[in-house]
C-alpha cells in the first residue's frame, strides 16, 4: 500500500471508470427493489442467484439459507468488487481509492470490538467482516483471536486507526461503554482521509477532497441531529470530526442545543438546495430516520452529479462505491424486513434508499 | 510548446529565404505525421476504456473496436494533403 506517497506511475482513469460504469449499470434499479420488497427471503435469494450474485450464491448456498445466505452473499460480493477496484487502479488513483476503502478497516475493527464486547463467538463475528480494506487476512484473524477488548485495542495501536485509542480505552474502562472507542476509530479514519493530500490540488484532486468533505459534513450533521434528538447528555465535540466545511467544533456545541438554528445553518449551506426537501420533511414529520435516509440519498446524488461532470477522475469510482454500498444495505434491509414480517409498503418507505 | 517553437522557427526561416525551407511534399508529410500522432494519443484513452468495457462484457468488443479506431479518420483526412500538394 502506498497511501500518503502517491506513486509516480500515471493513473489509468479510462480503464477503471469504464469497468466501474459497466458494473454500476448492473446494480439493482428501482424496479428491482420494488420487486424485492414483495418477495419472501427464499425468493430474494433466487432473484439474486439469477442476477449479479450468482457465484456468491452458488458458493454459499450449500452452507447457509434464508436471510443469512442473502447477507453473506452481499458481504462477499461487496468485498470482491471493492478489492477488484484496488487491483485495477494504478498510481494516484490507487492511493485515492485505497484511502477511501480503509473505511472497511474501521468497519471491521468496530465489528470485532462490538462482537467481543457482546460476547459473540468468533465465527459469528467473522461472517460480519468485510474484507475490502487494508488489513490482511493474518491481521484480521489476530483481531478475531484477541478475545478481549483490551487485546484488540493493543493490536490496533500499531495501525493508522490507533491514534487516540489509548485515551478512549480509559474512558471505556470507566463507563463500560464502547462509544468512545468507536469514535476514536472513526476519527482516526477521517483524519487519515484528509492527511497527506497534495497542497495545491489539481482539479480532480480538489473534487476528491470536496467529496470527502461532503461526507464528513454529513456525518457531523447526522451526529448533531441524533444528539439533539436523543437529548442525551453527551459532549458533542466527542463526536466531532474535523476538516468539514459545515460546522466547527464550537458551532456544533452550540447548535446541538438549538435544532432550528442547526437546520437553518444547513439550509443556508451549499448543501441547502439538495437537502431542502429532506429538511422540510424533518421539520414537519419530525422523522429522523427519514432525514438520515435523505442525507444518504443526497450524498449519492451529489456523487452521481460529480461523476457525470468529471468522467475521468476518482469521482465515478466513489460514486460506484457508494451505490454498491447502498445496494448491499437495501437488499439486506429488505431481506431482514421481510423476515421480520414487515409489509412491502413499510419496507419501501422506511428502509430502501433510492 | 515545442511544436509551436518549431513552427515559429520554420516561419522565420521561410521569411528569410526565398526558396522554401520545407518543400511542399515534406510539409504534407509532417502534416500526416502530426495527425497520426494526435490519433494515437486519442486512441490511448479510448483503447484503455474499451478494454475495460470488454473485460466486463464481451458483447462490447465490436463497439469498443469501432470507437477505438474512430480517431483514425484524422489520419485518413490528413492523407488528403498528400494528394492536394
């Protein structure tokens, strides 16, 4: 991995974006989701077998069934597609993609922490991991074998996600809450995301930074709203991620106490236009869940817009990553929803992000 | 930039001398060569994208091939200069 020192090799944007676009076209569309919401779990599995997920379904079909089969096939396909991205990309493009895909390392680290905290067995944790990041097999299996939260923290200490973990661990010991640890991992990820980028970015790089900034802003916004809504007595700066455009740490502190002002701030920002429908929704219907879905949708739309405006840059690749993620999340939500006996309408309204 | 400087140098040479520094046929040859270079550069990107598309979907082979060789028309048109001279 050559993160931080972009290789001097030239990037192969043409090749990667062509492949990525082709794969993006094969993702499920709105009609497919509508069909899926009306199926039982067995039918969903069959539907997936007849589409892009054939290999995964055939591999896993003998061992699992029902929702588990769907979920593992989704995870495996996501890991396959994302490591393909890393395989294709050269030069700077590689380092940009790798940087971003490190989010799966944070996901894996957090999953292991949660699993061990809740006393899940090794196999159960392992199946929830997404092997698309920087951690190799060996390191992941050491994490899985760690056995205690403390051991996991020790292992992570040597990696890029380790910054701030020691402090968070003390807090974890005091309150027996995982949240500080998870936040420390997230923050280390986001800080590394923006680190070591060229000081005078070319246009594609500037776009890439803009994209990451949008993600950070949305994450901050989501955290702020959740805090404001839950009324929990938590220091908002604990959740604050730097390098965003929308809030400073002080802003966030103040705005969490005042939802109206918070929303006005968002409305006036450069995301205002895209989010206005969602913001109206939030003010009238008072549904945080819907607003979060609208945030996801807005980020996707923004990514899609960037990928169309700048076809030969990292943007199409990111847009694909986000859309694949959305597909995985949607199909899983549908399968779980059907299993839990939710109606098609309910699933479509509350779970599926289009 | 280098080409521009070359052209400027050619121009001054041409202005100073009564006999042309580059005979018409040589000029036409340069024109074809530059056009071929341009076509090659254009095909580099298209070819990479076409190979990517074919890797995902074999049916794209024909379309990819056509799109890849489209810039060849530049060279064919540039060949006209040979006959005009």
